[in-house]
């Protein structure tokens, strides 16, 4: 185990694997993740690829443990230890041999600038030439239509490949946005994949969002990830929501209005920003 590159105090490097043009996947929890889209996509990705931990970031420096408390294990009244929040960089290959890096764990509470510089320096030293973030946000869209992605990208080409929300939107940022800009400043393209989750389902697991994120990741990078189980879960969720909606005239009207709006034209940036702000207020963010 060694300190970070150039003695960087924010992480410890366990090994330096040989990777051929790896894509970096970023999925840090603690910010907006409607329907647990990114968390579920990350869990599916990590269970389907062969990865090992290559570096661990200093959560004592980066986290506020009063908001991200460790878990204490008590056995017959005896404190047997604590499990602390962990922020890791993983490395490995998918089933087809495509190299990848995965940055996973809690979003830092402190030192975003230093954290971003450390992540960029470490991952580019391991050969990363593209960074992809995963996220999901509440949107005025119905559950009866296919889940669509929107991008936040550092190049127009990437934005065009994924799709984006037209116009200008000013919303609070997560650390993914700061990482995107840090990679752009280092000359490395970065893109955020954002699943649009029906706002009325944002607080419950919505597997269709995770499936859409992993399909978008596959189309963008070639990473091979099986989404069959997510698709089955998405069908089950659709059936459950349909049952709930059909017995409530107000809900039926809401879904019908959203269908008409989406079929005619996607919601505007102002509408999406307003929905996001409502979601943040409800979460106390």
C-alpha cells in the first residue's frame, strides 16, 4: 500500500493494475437519485463484472461522520467494532474483457476541489480516457412510457449521442458535476447519464431507470452488463403501479396529462428544474 500519486494524502493506492483504455464509471451516493436508479445500476454493474479495490479515499477528511455515521456492531452488549463509510476506486474487466474503473461510495462533504483533482490524477494515470457518471432525477414523465436519458456532458458530441434537455438550466450541483468539469479541464471527456424518473414514483425503487442507465452505458462505452433481471423487475413494478393508478381518477388524469405532454413534446428545462427543486425541498436538501 502506498500514498497517492505525488504523496497525495486523500487516498491510498493498493495496486496499479495494467488496464487497456479503461472507462471510468462514477456512482457516488448522497445526491439526487430518484427511484434509486443509479444505486441499483451500480449494484447490478458490480455484481456482473470482475473488479477489485485499487485505491481507498480518506473518508475522515472527506466526510462529515455526523451525517454519514458509521455502524457499530454490538454482540451481547459488547462493542465488537464499527463499519465505516468507504469510498473506493475499483478496477477490472467486464465479461468481454473491456477494462473499467468504478468510483463508488458516499459523495464527499468536504474538499471537493482537492477530491476532484485527486480523482482525475489517479484515474488518468491508470489510463482512463472517458468518465461516465450515473444518476436519476424526478421528471414530469409518465411510467407508461419508456425511460429516457438526459446528459450533462463536456462536449457537444457526447451530449448529442445521449440526448439532452434544450435550453439553459441552473440547478444545484452534485460532486459529479464538479468531476465532469475537472476532467474537461484535464482534456478528458466526461458525461453524466441521467434517467428521467416519474416524479410521483421518485421515492420508491424504479428499476426501469437502472436498466435505462446501464443500456446507455453499454451504448456509449461498449461495457457488457446484463439487464434482464432489471427488465423483469421493471415489468413487475409497472404492473403494480398500473393497479394503484387505475383505482384513482386523479392519478389516471395525471398520467394521461403526462402522456399527452411527453408524446407531444418533452418537458421544458424550466419544468424539469421546477420538479427537481420540489424534490429537493421534500428531501430537506
